[in-house]
C-alpha cells in the first residue's frame, strides 16, 4: 500500500489544484499545472518529479488502481481524457519541465 504521507507535493497538487475546484485555476490540465508551477519553488517542482517516478515504481502494475485509491476522490485522469494514470504522469512531467 502507498504511504500517502510520502508524497507531500502530490498532496498539494491534487489537494489544492487538481481537485473538484480546479476550474478556479484553469480550464485545461496545462493551465492548472502552470498555476501549481508558479506557486512552487524549483526544489518543490523537482520533488514533484521525483514523487511521480517513486509512485510509479511503488504502484508498479497496479498504478491505475492504487492511484485511484489514493487520489481518486480529488482527481481522476480518465475524466481529464487520459487513457491511464501512466499517460497522465508522462504528460504531467512534460508540463512541469516545460
């Protein structure tokens, strides 16, 4: 099981930005994530990228299921047009590093 306390940047990203009120930050994933980027330090952004890789490694083949269990109340990649959590994570990494 994923220890959600090990993902403080995810707590911020999914708890404050990519949640039911995400339209306050933008209409697209990129717009919302850009707001998160603007409010984050370079160190926090790097920590977010590390958390993505760490989560993928810990969840392994159960990535979709475990992500949904941990963050599905706030954010569901499928409802944002992604076919999988992995696809979402890859797009998220591109936005964060752009």
